[in-house]
C-alpha cells in the first residue's frame, strides 16, 4: 500500500469519511461534475413535467394530461415561450447586482450535490472510485453554508430592482429561509450525534442496520416540514404568493434571468430531497432488496435506489402542494419559532443525554431512553393542547368588551386576531386617535353650548 493511500485512510478514519478517493484523478472529477450538472438539469425538466401530471390528477385538471402525448407538448411550449420572451432591463435597477442575483441562486443550487453519495465504490476506466464527487469530515456543514449563501440571491434580486413588491418578497423569503434553517439545522445535529460524523459517506455507512429516519422519527418529521418551508413550496410559499406579492422577488425578471431563479428553485427541491435521503433514509442502501441478495448494495445498483428515494421525496412535496392550502404568514412563522425550534431543541437534548449515557455508562440506555421518551411525549401533548395565548394582545388588536355592540355596517378588523379588510358595504371603526379627536370635538361643542346657554340674557315676562 502506498504512502498516499495510508495517509488518506488515516485521515478518513479520523474524520469519519468512509469513501476512498485515493485513486481519484482530475478527469474522473470532471466526469462526475458534468454528470451532476446534466443529472440536475434533466431531473428539473422531468420534475416540472411530473408535477403538472400529478397535480392534474390530484386536482382533476385535464390540461397537462391530455395535451398531446403524455402532456409533453405543453411542457415544450412553455419552455419555448420562456426562452423567446422579451428580456427587459429596468432603467433604475442596479445593473450588476440585478444580473448577479439569479446567477448566485442557480450557482449555489448546483453545489450541493458535490458531496452527495450516489453509491459505493465502483470501477470507472480501471480506477476504483466512489459514486460521489468529493467528501470531507464537515460535508454537511458545507451544505448548510451553501444553502445560507443562496439567500443572498433572493435578497439582492429583490433589492437591486429598487421596486417595492420585489423588496417585500425578498425580505419575507429571507425571513422564512433563515427561520426554517434553524429548525432544520437542529434536526440534522441529532444525526451528527448518533452517527459520530459530519461526513455524508460516513452517515450513510452508519445506517447499515437501521435508518436514522426510523430511529429518530422526531428529527425526520421536523426536517421534512422544514425542507418544504426552505424551498418556498405550498403550503409555505408565502414569499411568492401571487395574490399578495406578484411572485415575490422575481416579479421584475423575465426570460432567461427569470429562468435562472426558476431553475434554482427546482434544483433546491432535489437538494433538500437528496439531503433527506442521505441523512435519514439510508442513502443509496436498499434494505428490502439487499435482504434477498447482498449484490443489490454493490456496484451500480445503489445509484438506482438513491434516485428512486429522491423522487419519492419529490412526489411527496408535489402531492403536498396539491392537497394543502397556503398558511397565513403569522401562523407560518409561529409554527417555525414557537413549535419546531423548541421541539428540535428538546429532542436534541434528549439524544445528547442518551449518547452521553451510552458513552460514559456501562449499562444499557433502554431505561433512560424510555423515561426521556415519556417526558418528551408529555411535553408535546402539553404544547399541542395548551391554548394559544397570542389572541388579540399579541397582534395589537383592541380589546372589545362583551357588552359593546358593533354596529351592523361596521366590521371588527381584528376579530380573528389578524387585520381583515372590510367587505363592500362595511366600514372600519374609527381609530383610537380619531376617536379621541371626535371625543374632544364633541366635548368642546358641548362646552360651547353650555357657555352660550349660561350667558344668554334672561327675558322677563310682560303682562298683556
């Protein structure tokens, strides 16, 4: 064994990297990079087609399902229209940043799959290499860093246009992504504790007997909810709610500049799906088929299992879009900050206690795990059954007494704890300032009338 191989093996053992890149060459890395780009672009085209087909079936919309052979002509027509659409430029925009923003979004989306393992060691042109472009001891931290870098594309895209609605959409999108990245990161931390490594290949190897999605079900559920919010998909597509913000930060983009944002959004769906499969669903391993023949987890077969799992998560997000309604923005942020993040922290503490007990105690952690599981379930029931305390005070609504009757032609805008515009024929009540002004005017009028009455001359009566 060569010195380079021994050194790489030692480093891999320390960092938890199980993939062997000792025979990697520059042209093998180039082939893998080109394959990843083609895989993501082709998968995006298929995802758009599959989403229209699935949504057409779920919502009984015949358009994508009867327009030509398998609905493909509609996809081709939309792609042609997007490419040939007029590419306008805003006169008052920051030209460089306006053009840079979509490239940041697209570029960061292509970088995630560089550390995602598609399969085990295979032989390519006589060289033994893993079906993975690269890996290192902190690969998952690299994924989180690239995801955070992609937020700059959203912010710059909305700010550079110097327009109101794109800026509002960019701010809401950044707040949403940052909020749900916190709960997602906490869910991923439990995988680090259980597997003992941050390497993607090491995490897949640690799931040889049991998927982490089954062993740590709360982390898996929190990650699935957070990943849907991370990629701005229904029911969490608040930054791109067409009825409110006119497509959010992308409203001032057209043609290929808009296509870069569009491409980045769908590639990010594949990114979060691949991370979900790698961290929680066993990666490229197949437990059911491998129980009949071990060869299904060797060679090129695992690449098929990995792709199938990724598409299963994608179909889940598509069906979720077709079945759930959009949340209100305050409820959405409340879900992230008041439920997912506290639950993630509580579950992380439980996993840390169990891992510490296993590391420093010689006994079985089964008793401790059962006690902590009971405590966790009781806490979750308390959070679910505890009545909400936000009410009207949390939204700045005015308190209304039970004996105060609102006129029929007025509307209580904060009746449900959220401002609602009046319907036709209804009017909003006066604001507190207007009420004070009207009260002061009424008091002044009453005082003036009293003064006039008191100063009026008293006329004496005369006898006829």
